[in-house]
C-alpha cells in the first residue's frame, strides 16, 4: 500500500491558492500596552492607564459555557497582536487579503465618550503606524456614538492609504436610519468609504426581561445579532438613507445572511401595501418626498452587503442553490472568516460544495469586495 | 512495509503525544493520535466543515496569552476536539454525538518501533 506523511500548513483545499480570497472580517487584537502609547489626549491616557484598563468587560455570557472544558470562544485560533501574526494566520486559510479591524468590539460598551473617542483614535493611529505599512488593508474605527466627532475622525484619517472602509457596530441601542447620523454618512460618502457594521458585544441581550432569560449561546450568537442586523437594515432603507446618500454602501458583518430573502419580500409587500407614512419619515420629510425612490428590495441589492460567516448552507445542494439565488448572493455576499473566533469559517465550501459555481464563488470570495472597496 | 492488512505509517518516536499527525494510506487521509499512551486513527477531516484534525494540539498564535494555549484538544471519552470549532469526535466511535455525524475509525497497532494502521 502507498503511504505518505502529510504536513501542510494550508488547512483548506489546495485550489484555494489559485483564487484571490478577500476576508472582510479579520480581527486583530493589539494589547492595551500597544495601544495606550497612541492615545493623544492626556487626560484620557491617564485614566486609561489605571488598573481598570482600557476596555473593562461587562459581565456577559461566553461560548465557554457551551463548550466542554470551557474553551474560550473569542480566541479559539489565537491572537494576532502584530501584522506578522495576521499574515501567518491568513496563510493557513489561503486568505490573500485579510481586511483587518483592530477588533475592539467592546468599545461601544464603555461608558465615557471621552475615553471611547480616545480608544478609537489610538486604534486608528496604531493601524496607520503598525499594520498598513505592512501591506495590509484596514478598516478605520468610527466613533458612531458621536456622529459629529465620527465625521471629524473620518476626515482625519479617511483618506489615508490602506484604510478602505469605516468600522462601526450595529445593535439595539440606536438605529442607523436616524437623521442624527447624517454628518457621519456625509463624511463617509465624501471619502468614498463603505460603512462596515459588526455585531457589538454591547448588544448581547442583557438587562432586559427577554434578554436576561436568553441563556444559550445558540440563541445569543445565533439569533440576537441577526435580529438587530435586520432591524437596522430595514430602518436605513425605510428612513430614506439611501435616497439621500445613493452611493453609500453598508456591510453587515456577522449578522447572518440567510435572512435576506425574508426581508426582500416582506419589506416590498408591506411598503407597497401602505406607503403613506414615508412622507413623515424625518429624512424624507426634510427632502419633501412622499415615497422611497425604489422598492426596498432594490436598496437591499444595491446598497447593502452581508458577510458570510458562518455560511452554514443546507445539506442538499438544490436547497443551497435556491437560498443563494433568493439571497441575491452574487450581488450581496462578501466572504469573511471571523478569525480567530469560535465561528471561524474557512472558505472550504467554495471549493467542495457544488452549489457554489465558479462565477458565484469568485463574486463572494473577491469580486464584490474588489468593486466595493476598489482593491 | 505491511503486516497482514496493516500498513506501517510511522514510527513511535515520530508520534508526538497529545498532537495530531496526518498520514495517507492509498489516498485515504488519516489523523493519528497518541492520547494517554493509546494510539488512535480516524479520518483526518472533521465531519462538520472538513477541518484537518491533525492540527489538534498545534500552538495558537500567541497561544500563551489565551485561556487555552493550543488548538482543539482531547477529552477523557476519549475524543478529539476539532481545531476549528471544537466539535468532539469520539476516537473509538468516530461519532460527533450532537449531530450524529461520523468519520471512519481505523485499527492501530505497534510492532517494535513501527506504528501500523489497518485501512
């Protein structure tokens, strides 16, 4: 019998090396010691240097309760603290372009806006100083809790080479269709930056009658983020955000993707049935327009994107094909790995699942991202 | 070198305890483990998403700063825990209990310094 010892660093099919893979959700985790030196505000640096730390975590459930042995979920694959760590990790999964975010998803949970703004400024300058010069693309963090300051931060660093989009967080505390966010959107459009919204640790259901009884990881990560992803997308569409900013593109990260068919047909059905309240949507009222410019589903196809991790396709190929078609995947899906978290999604499905033909795989793995980010 | 239907895949000195090792026999990719002194061989692909199980026990990037320094692991069942999503695959059954999905389990024996697998 023929025997062979195999020792390859590549963890997905070898043909993945032949296709450009752009990964929209790659988390880097610089240490607090790395970041603190970049905080410019003296008072903020003094307070962030205390034993309390930069990003104290509110008590929350963790995947550890759902995994025998209490394995942590956030760092199942490790921690990338430096650009070379990112490259090493990406190579295992044939990821050519990891679009790095500095991974401070706990930032929206922090209380003090001065401190939060300082953390964002430090993270962006860290990226400019230590990540982008190593030929990695990054998303700038955007301090969305203060839309005027967010606009200032976008204008401060948004034109820097290497920053290809802005990174914020969707959740239940605010809806991005609110007009108070318009200064931020104006700055994004001005700098041709798509807005990438990731689920935030802040929006795990806590301190609500329903949320406090959501005790399984399956409910919390499986459902909670997608619910608020849909609510935010619908709000952006129905408030006329994309009528005011037609070139704005929004990417929902880790909020699920198979809900697109539901939203696509349901919003069109309800809007076409009763559209007469559009004139009193604050933004549409200000614009003096009685209707949306297009059907809700058309904004969904043209202005909204979703990342795919975890792809979680149905077992049967024909079912998967139907869902991909109904989800307008060729226009809306962007590959994401979520390295190094517990829901890591190497792109194996693109090379082993017959539901993904070459054209669709290319669109998801790189073409949509190339068009969107100009890379 | 083969003995009956067994095929030599490596030597005992080359098998690192609590780590995965991948070998192929006639094109079949097998993960070999030595756990608590016992050798185990199963299909080298997790039934969930085809993760290579031989990566179990590999040190994570900056693993010394994580709760668990290494990827995946082993349980007393005995089971191997997948390096990607921590699915537990029984080393004697090949089964992932929650999903009911299975991979193949292969007999392993040691003759002298040789480790042999029956495919």
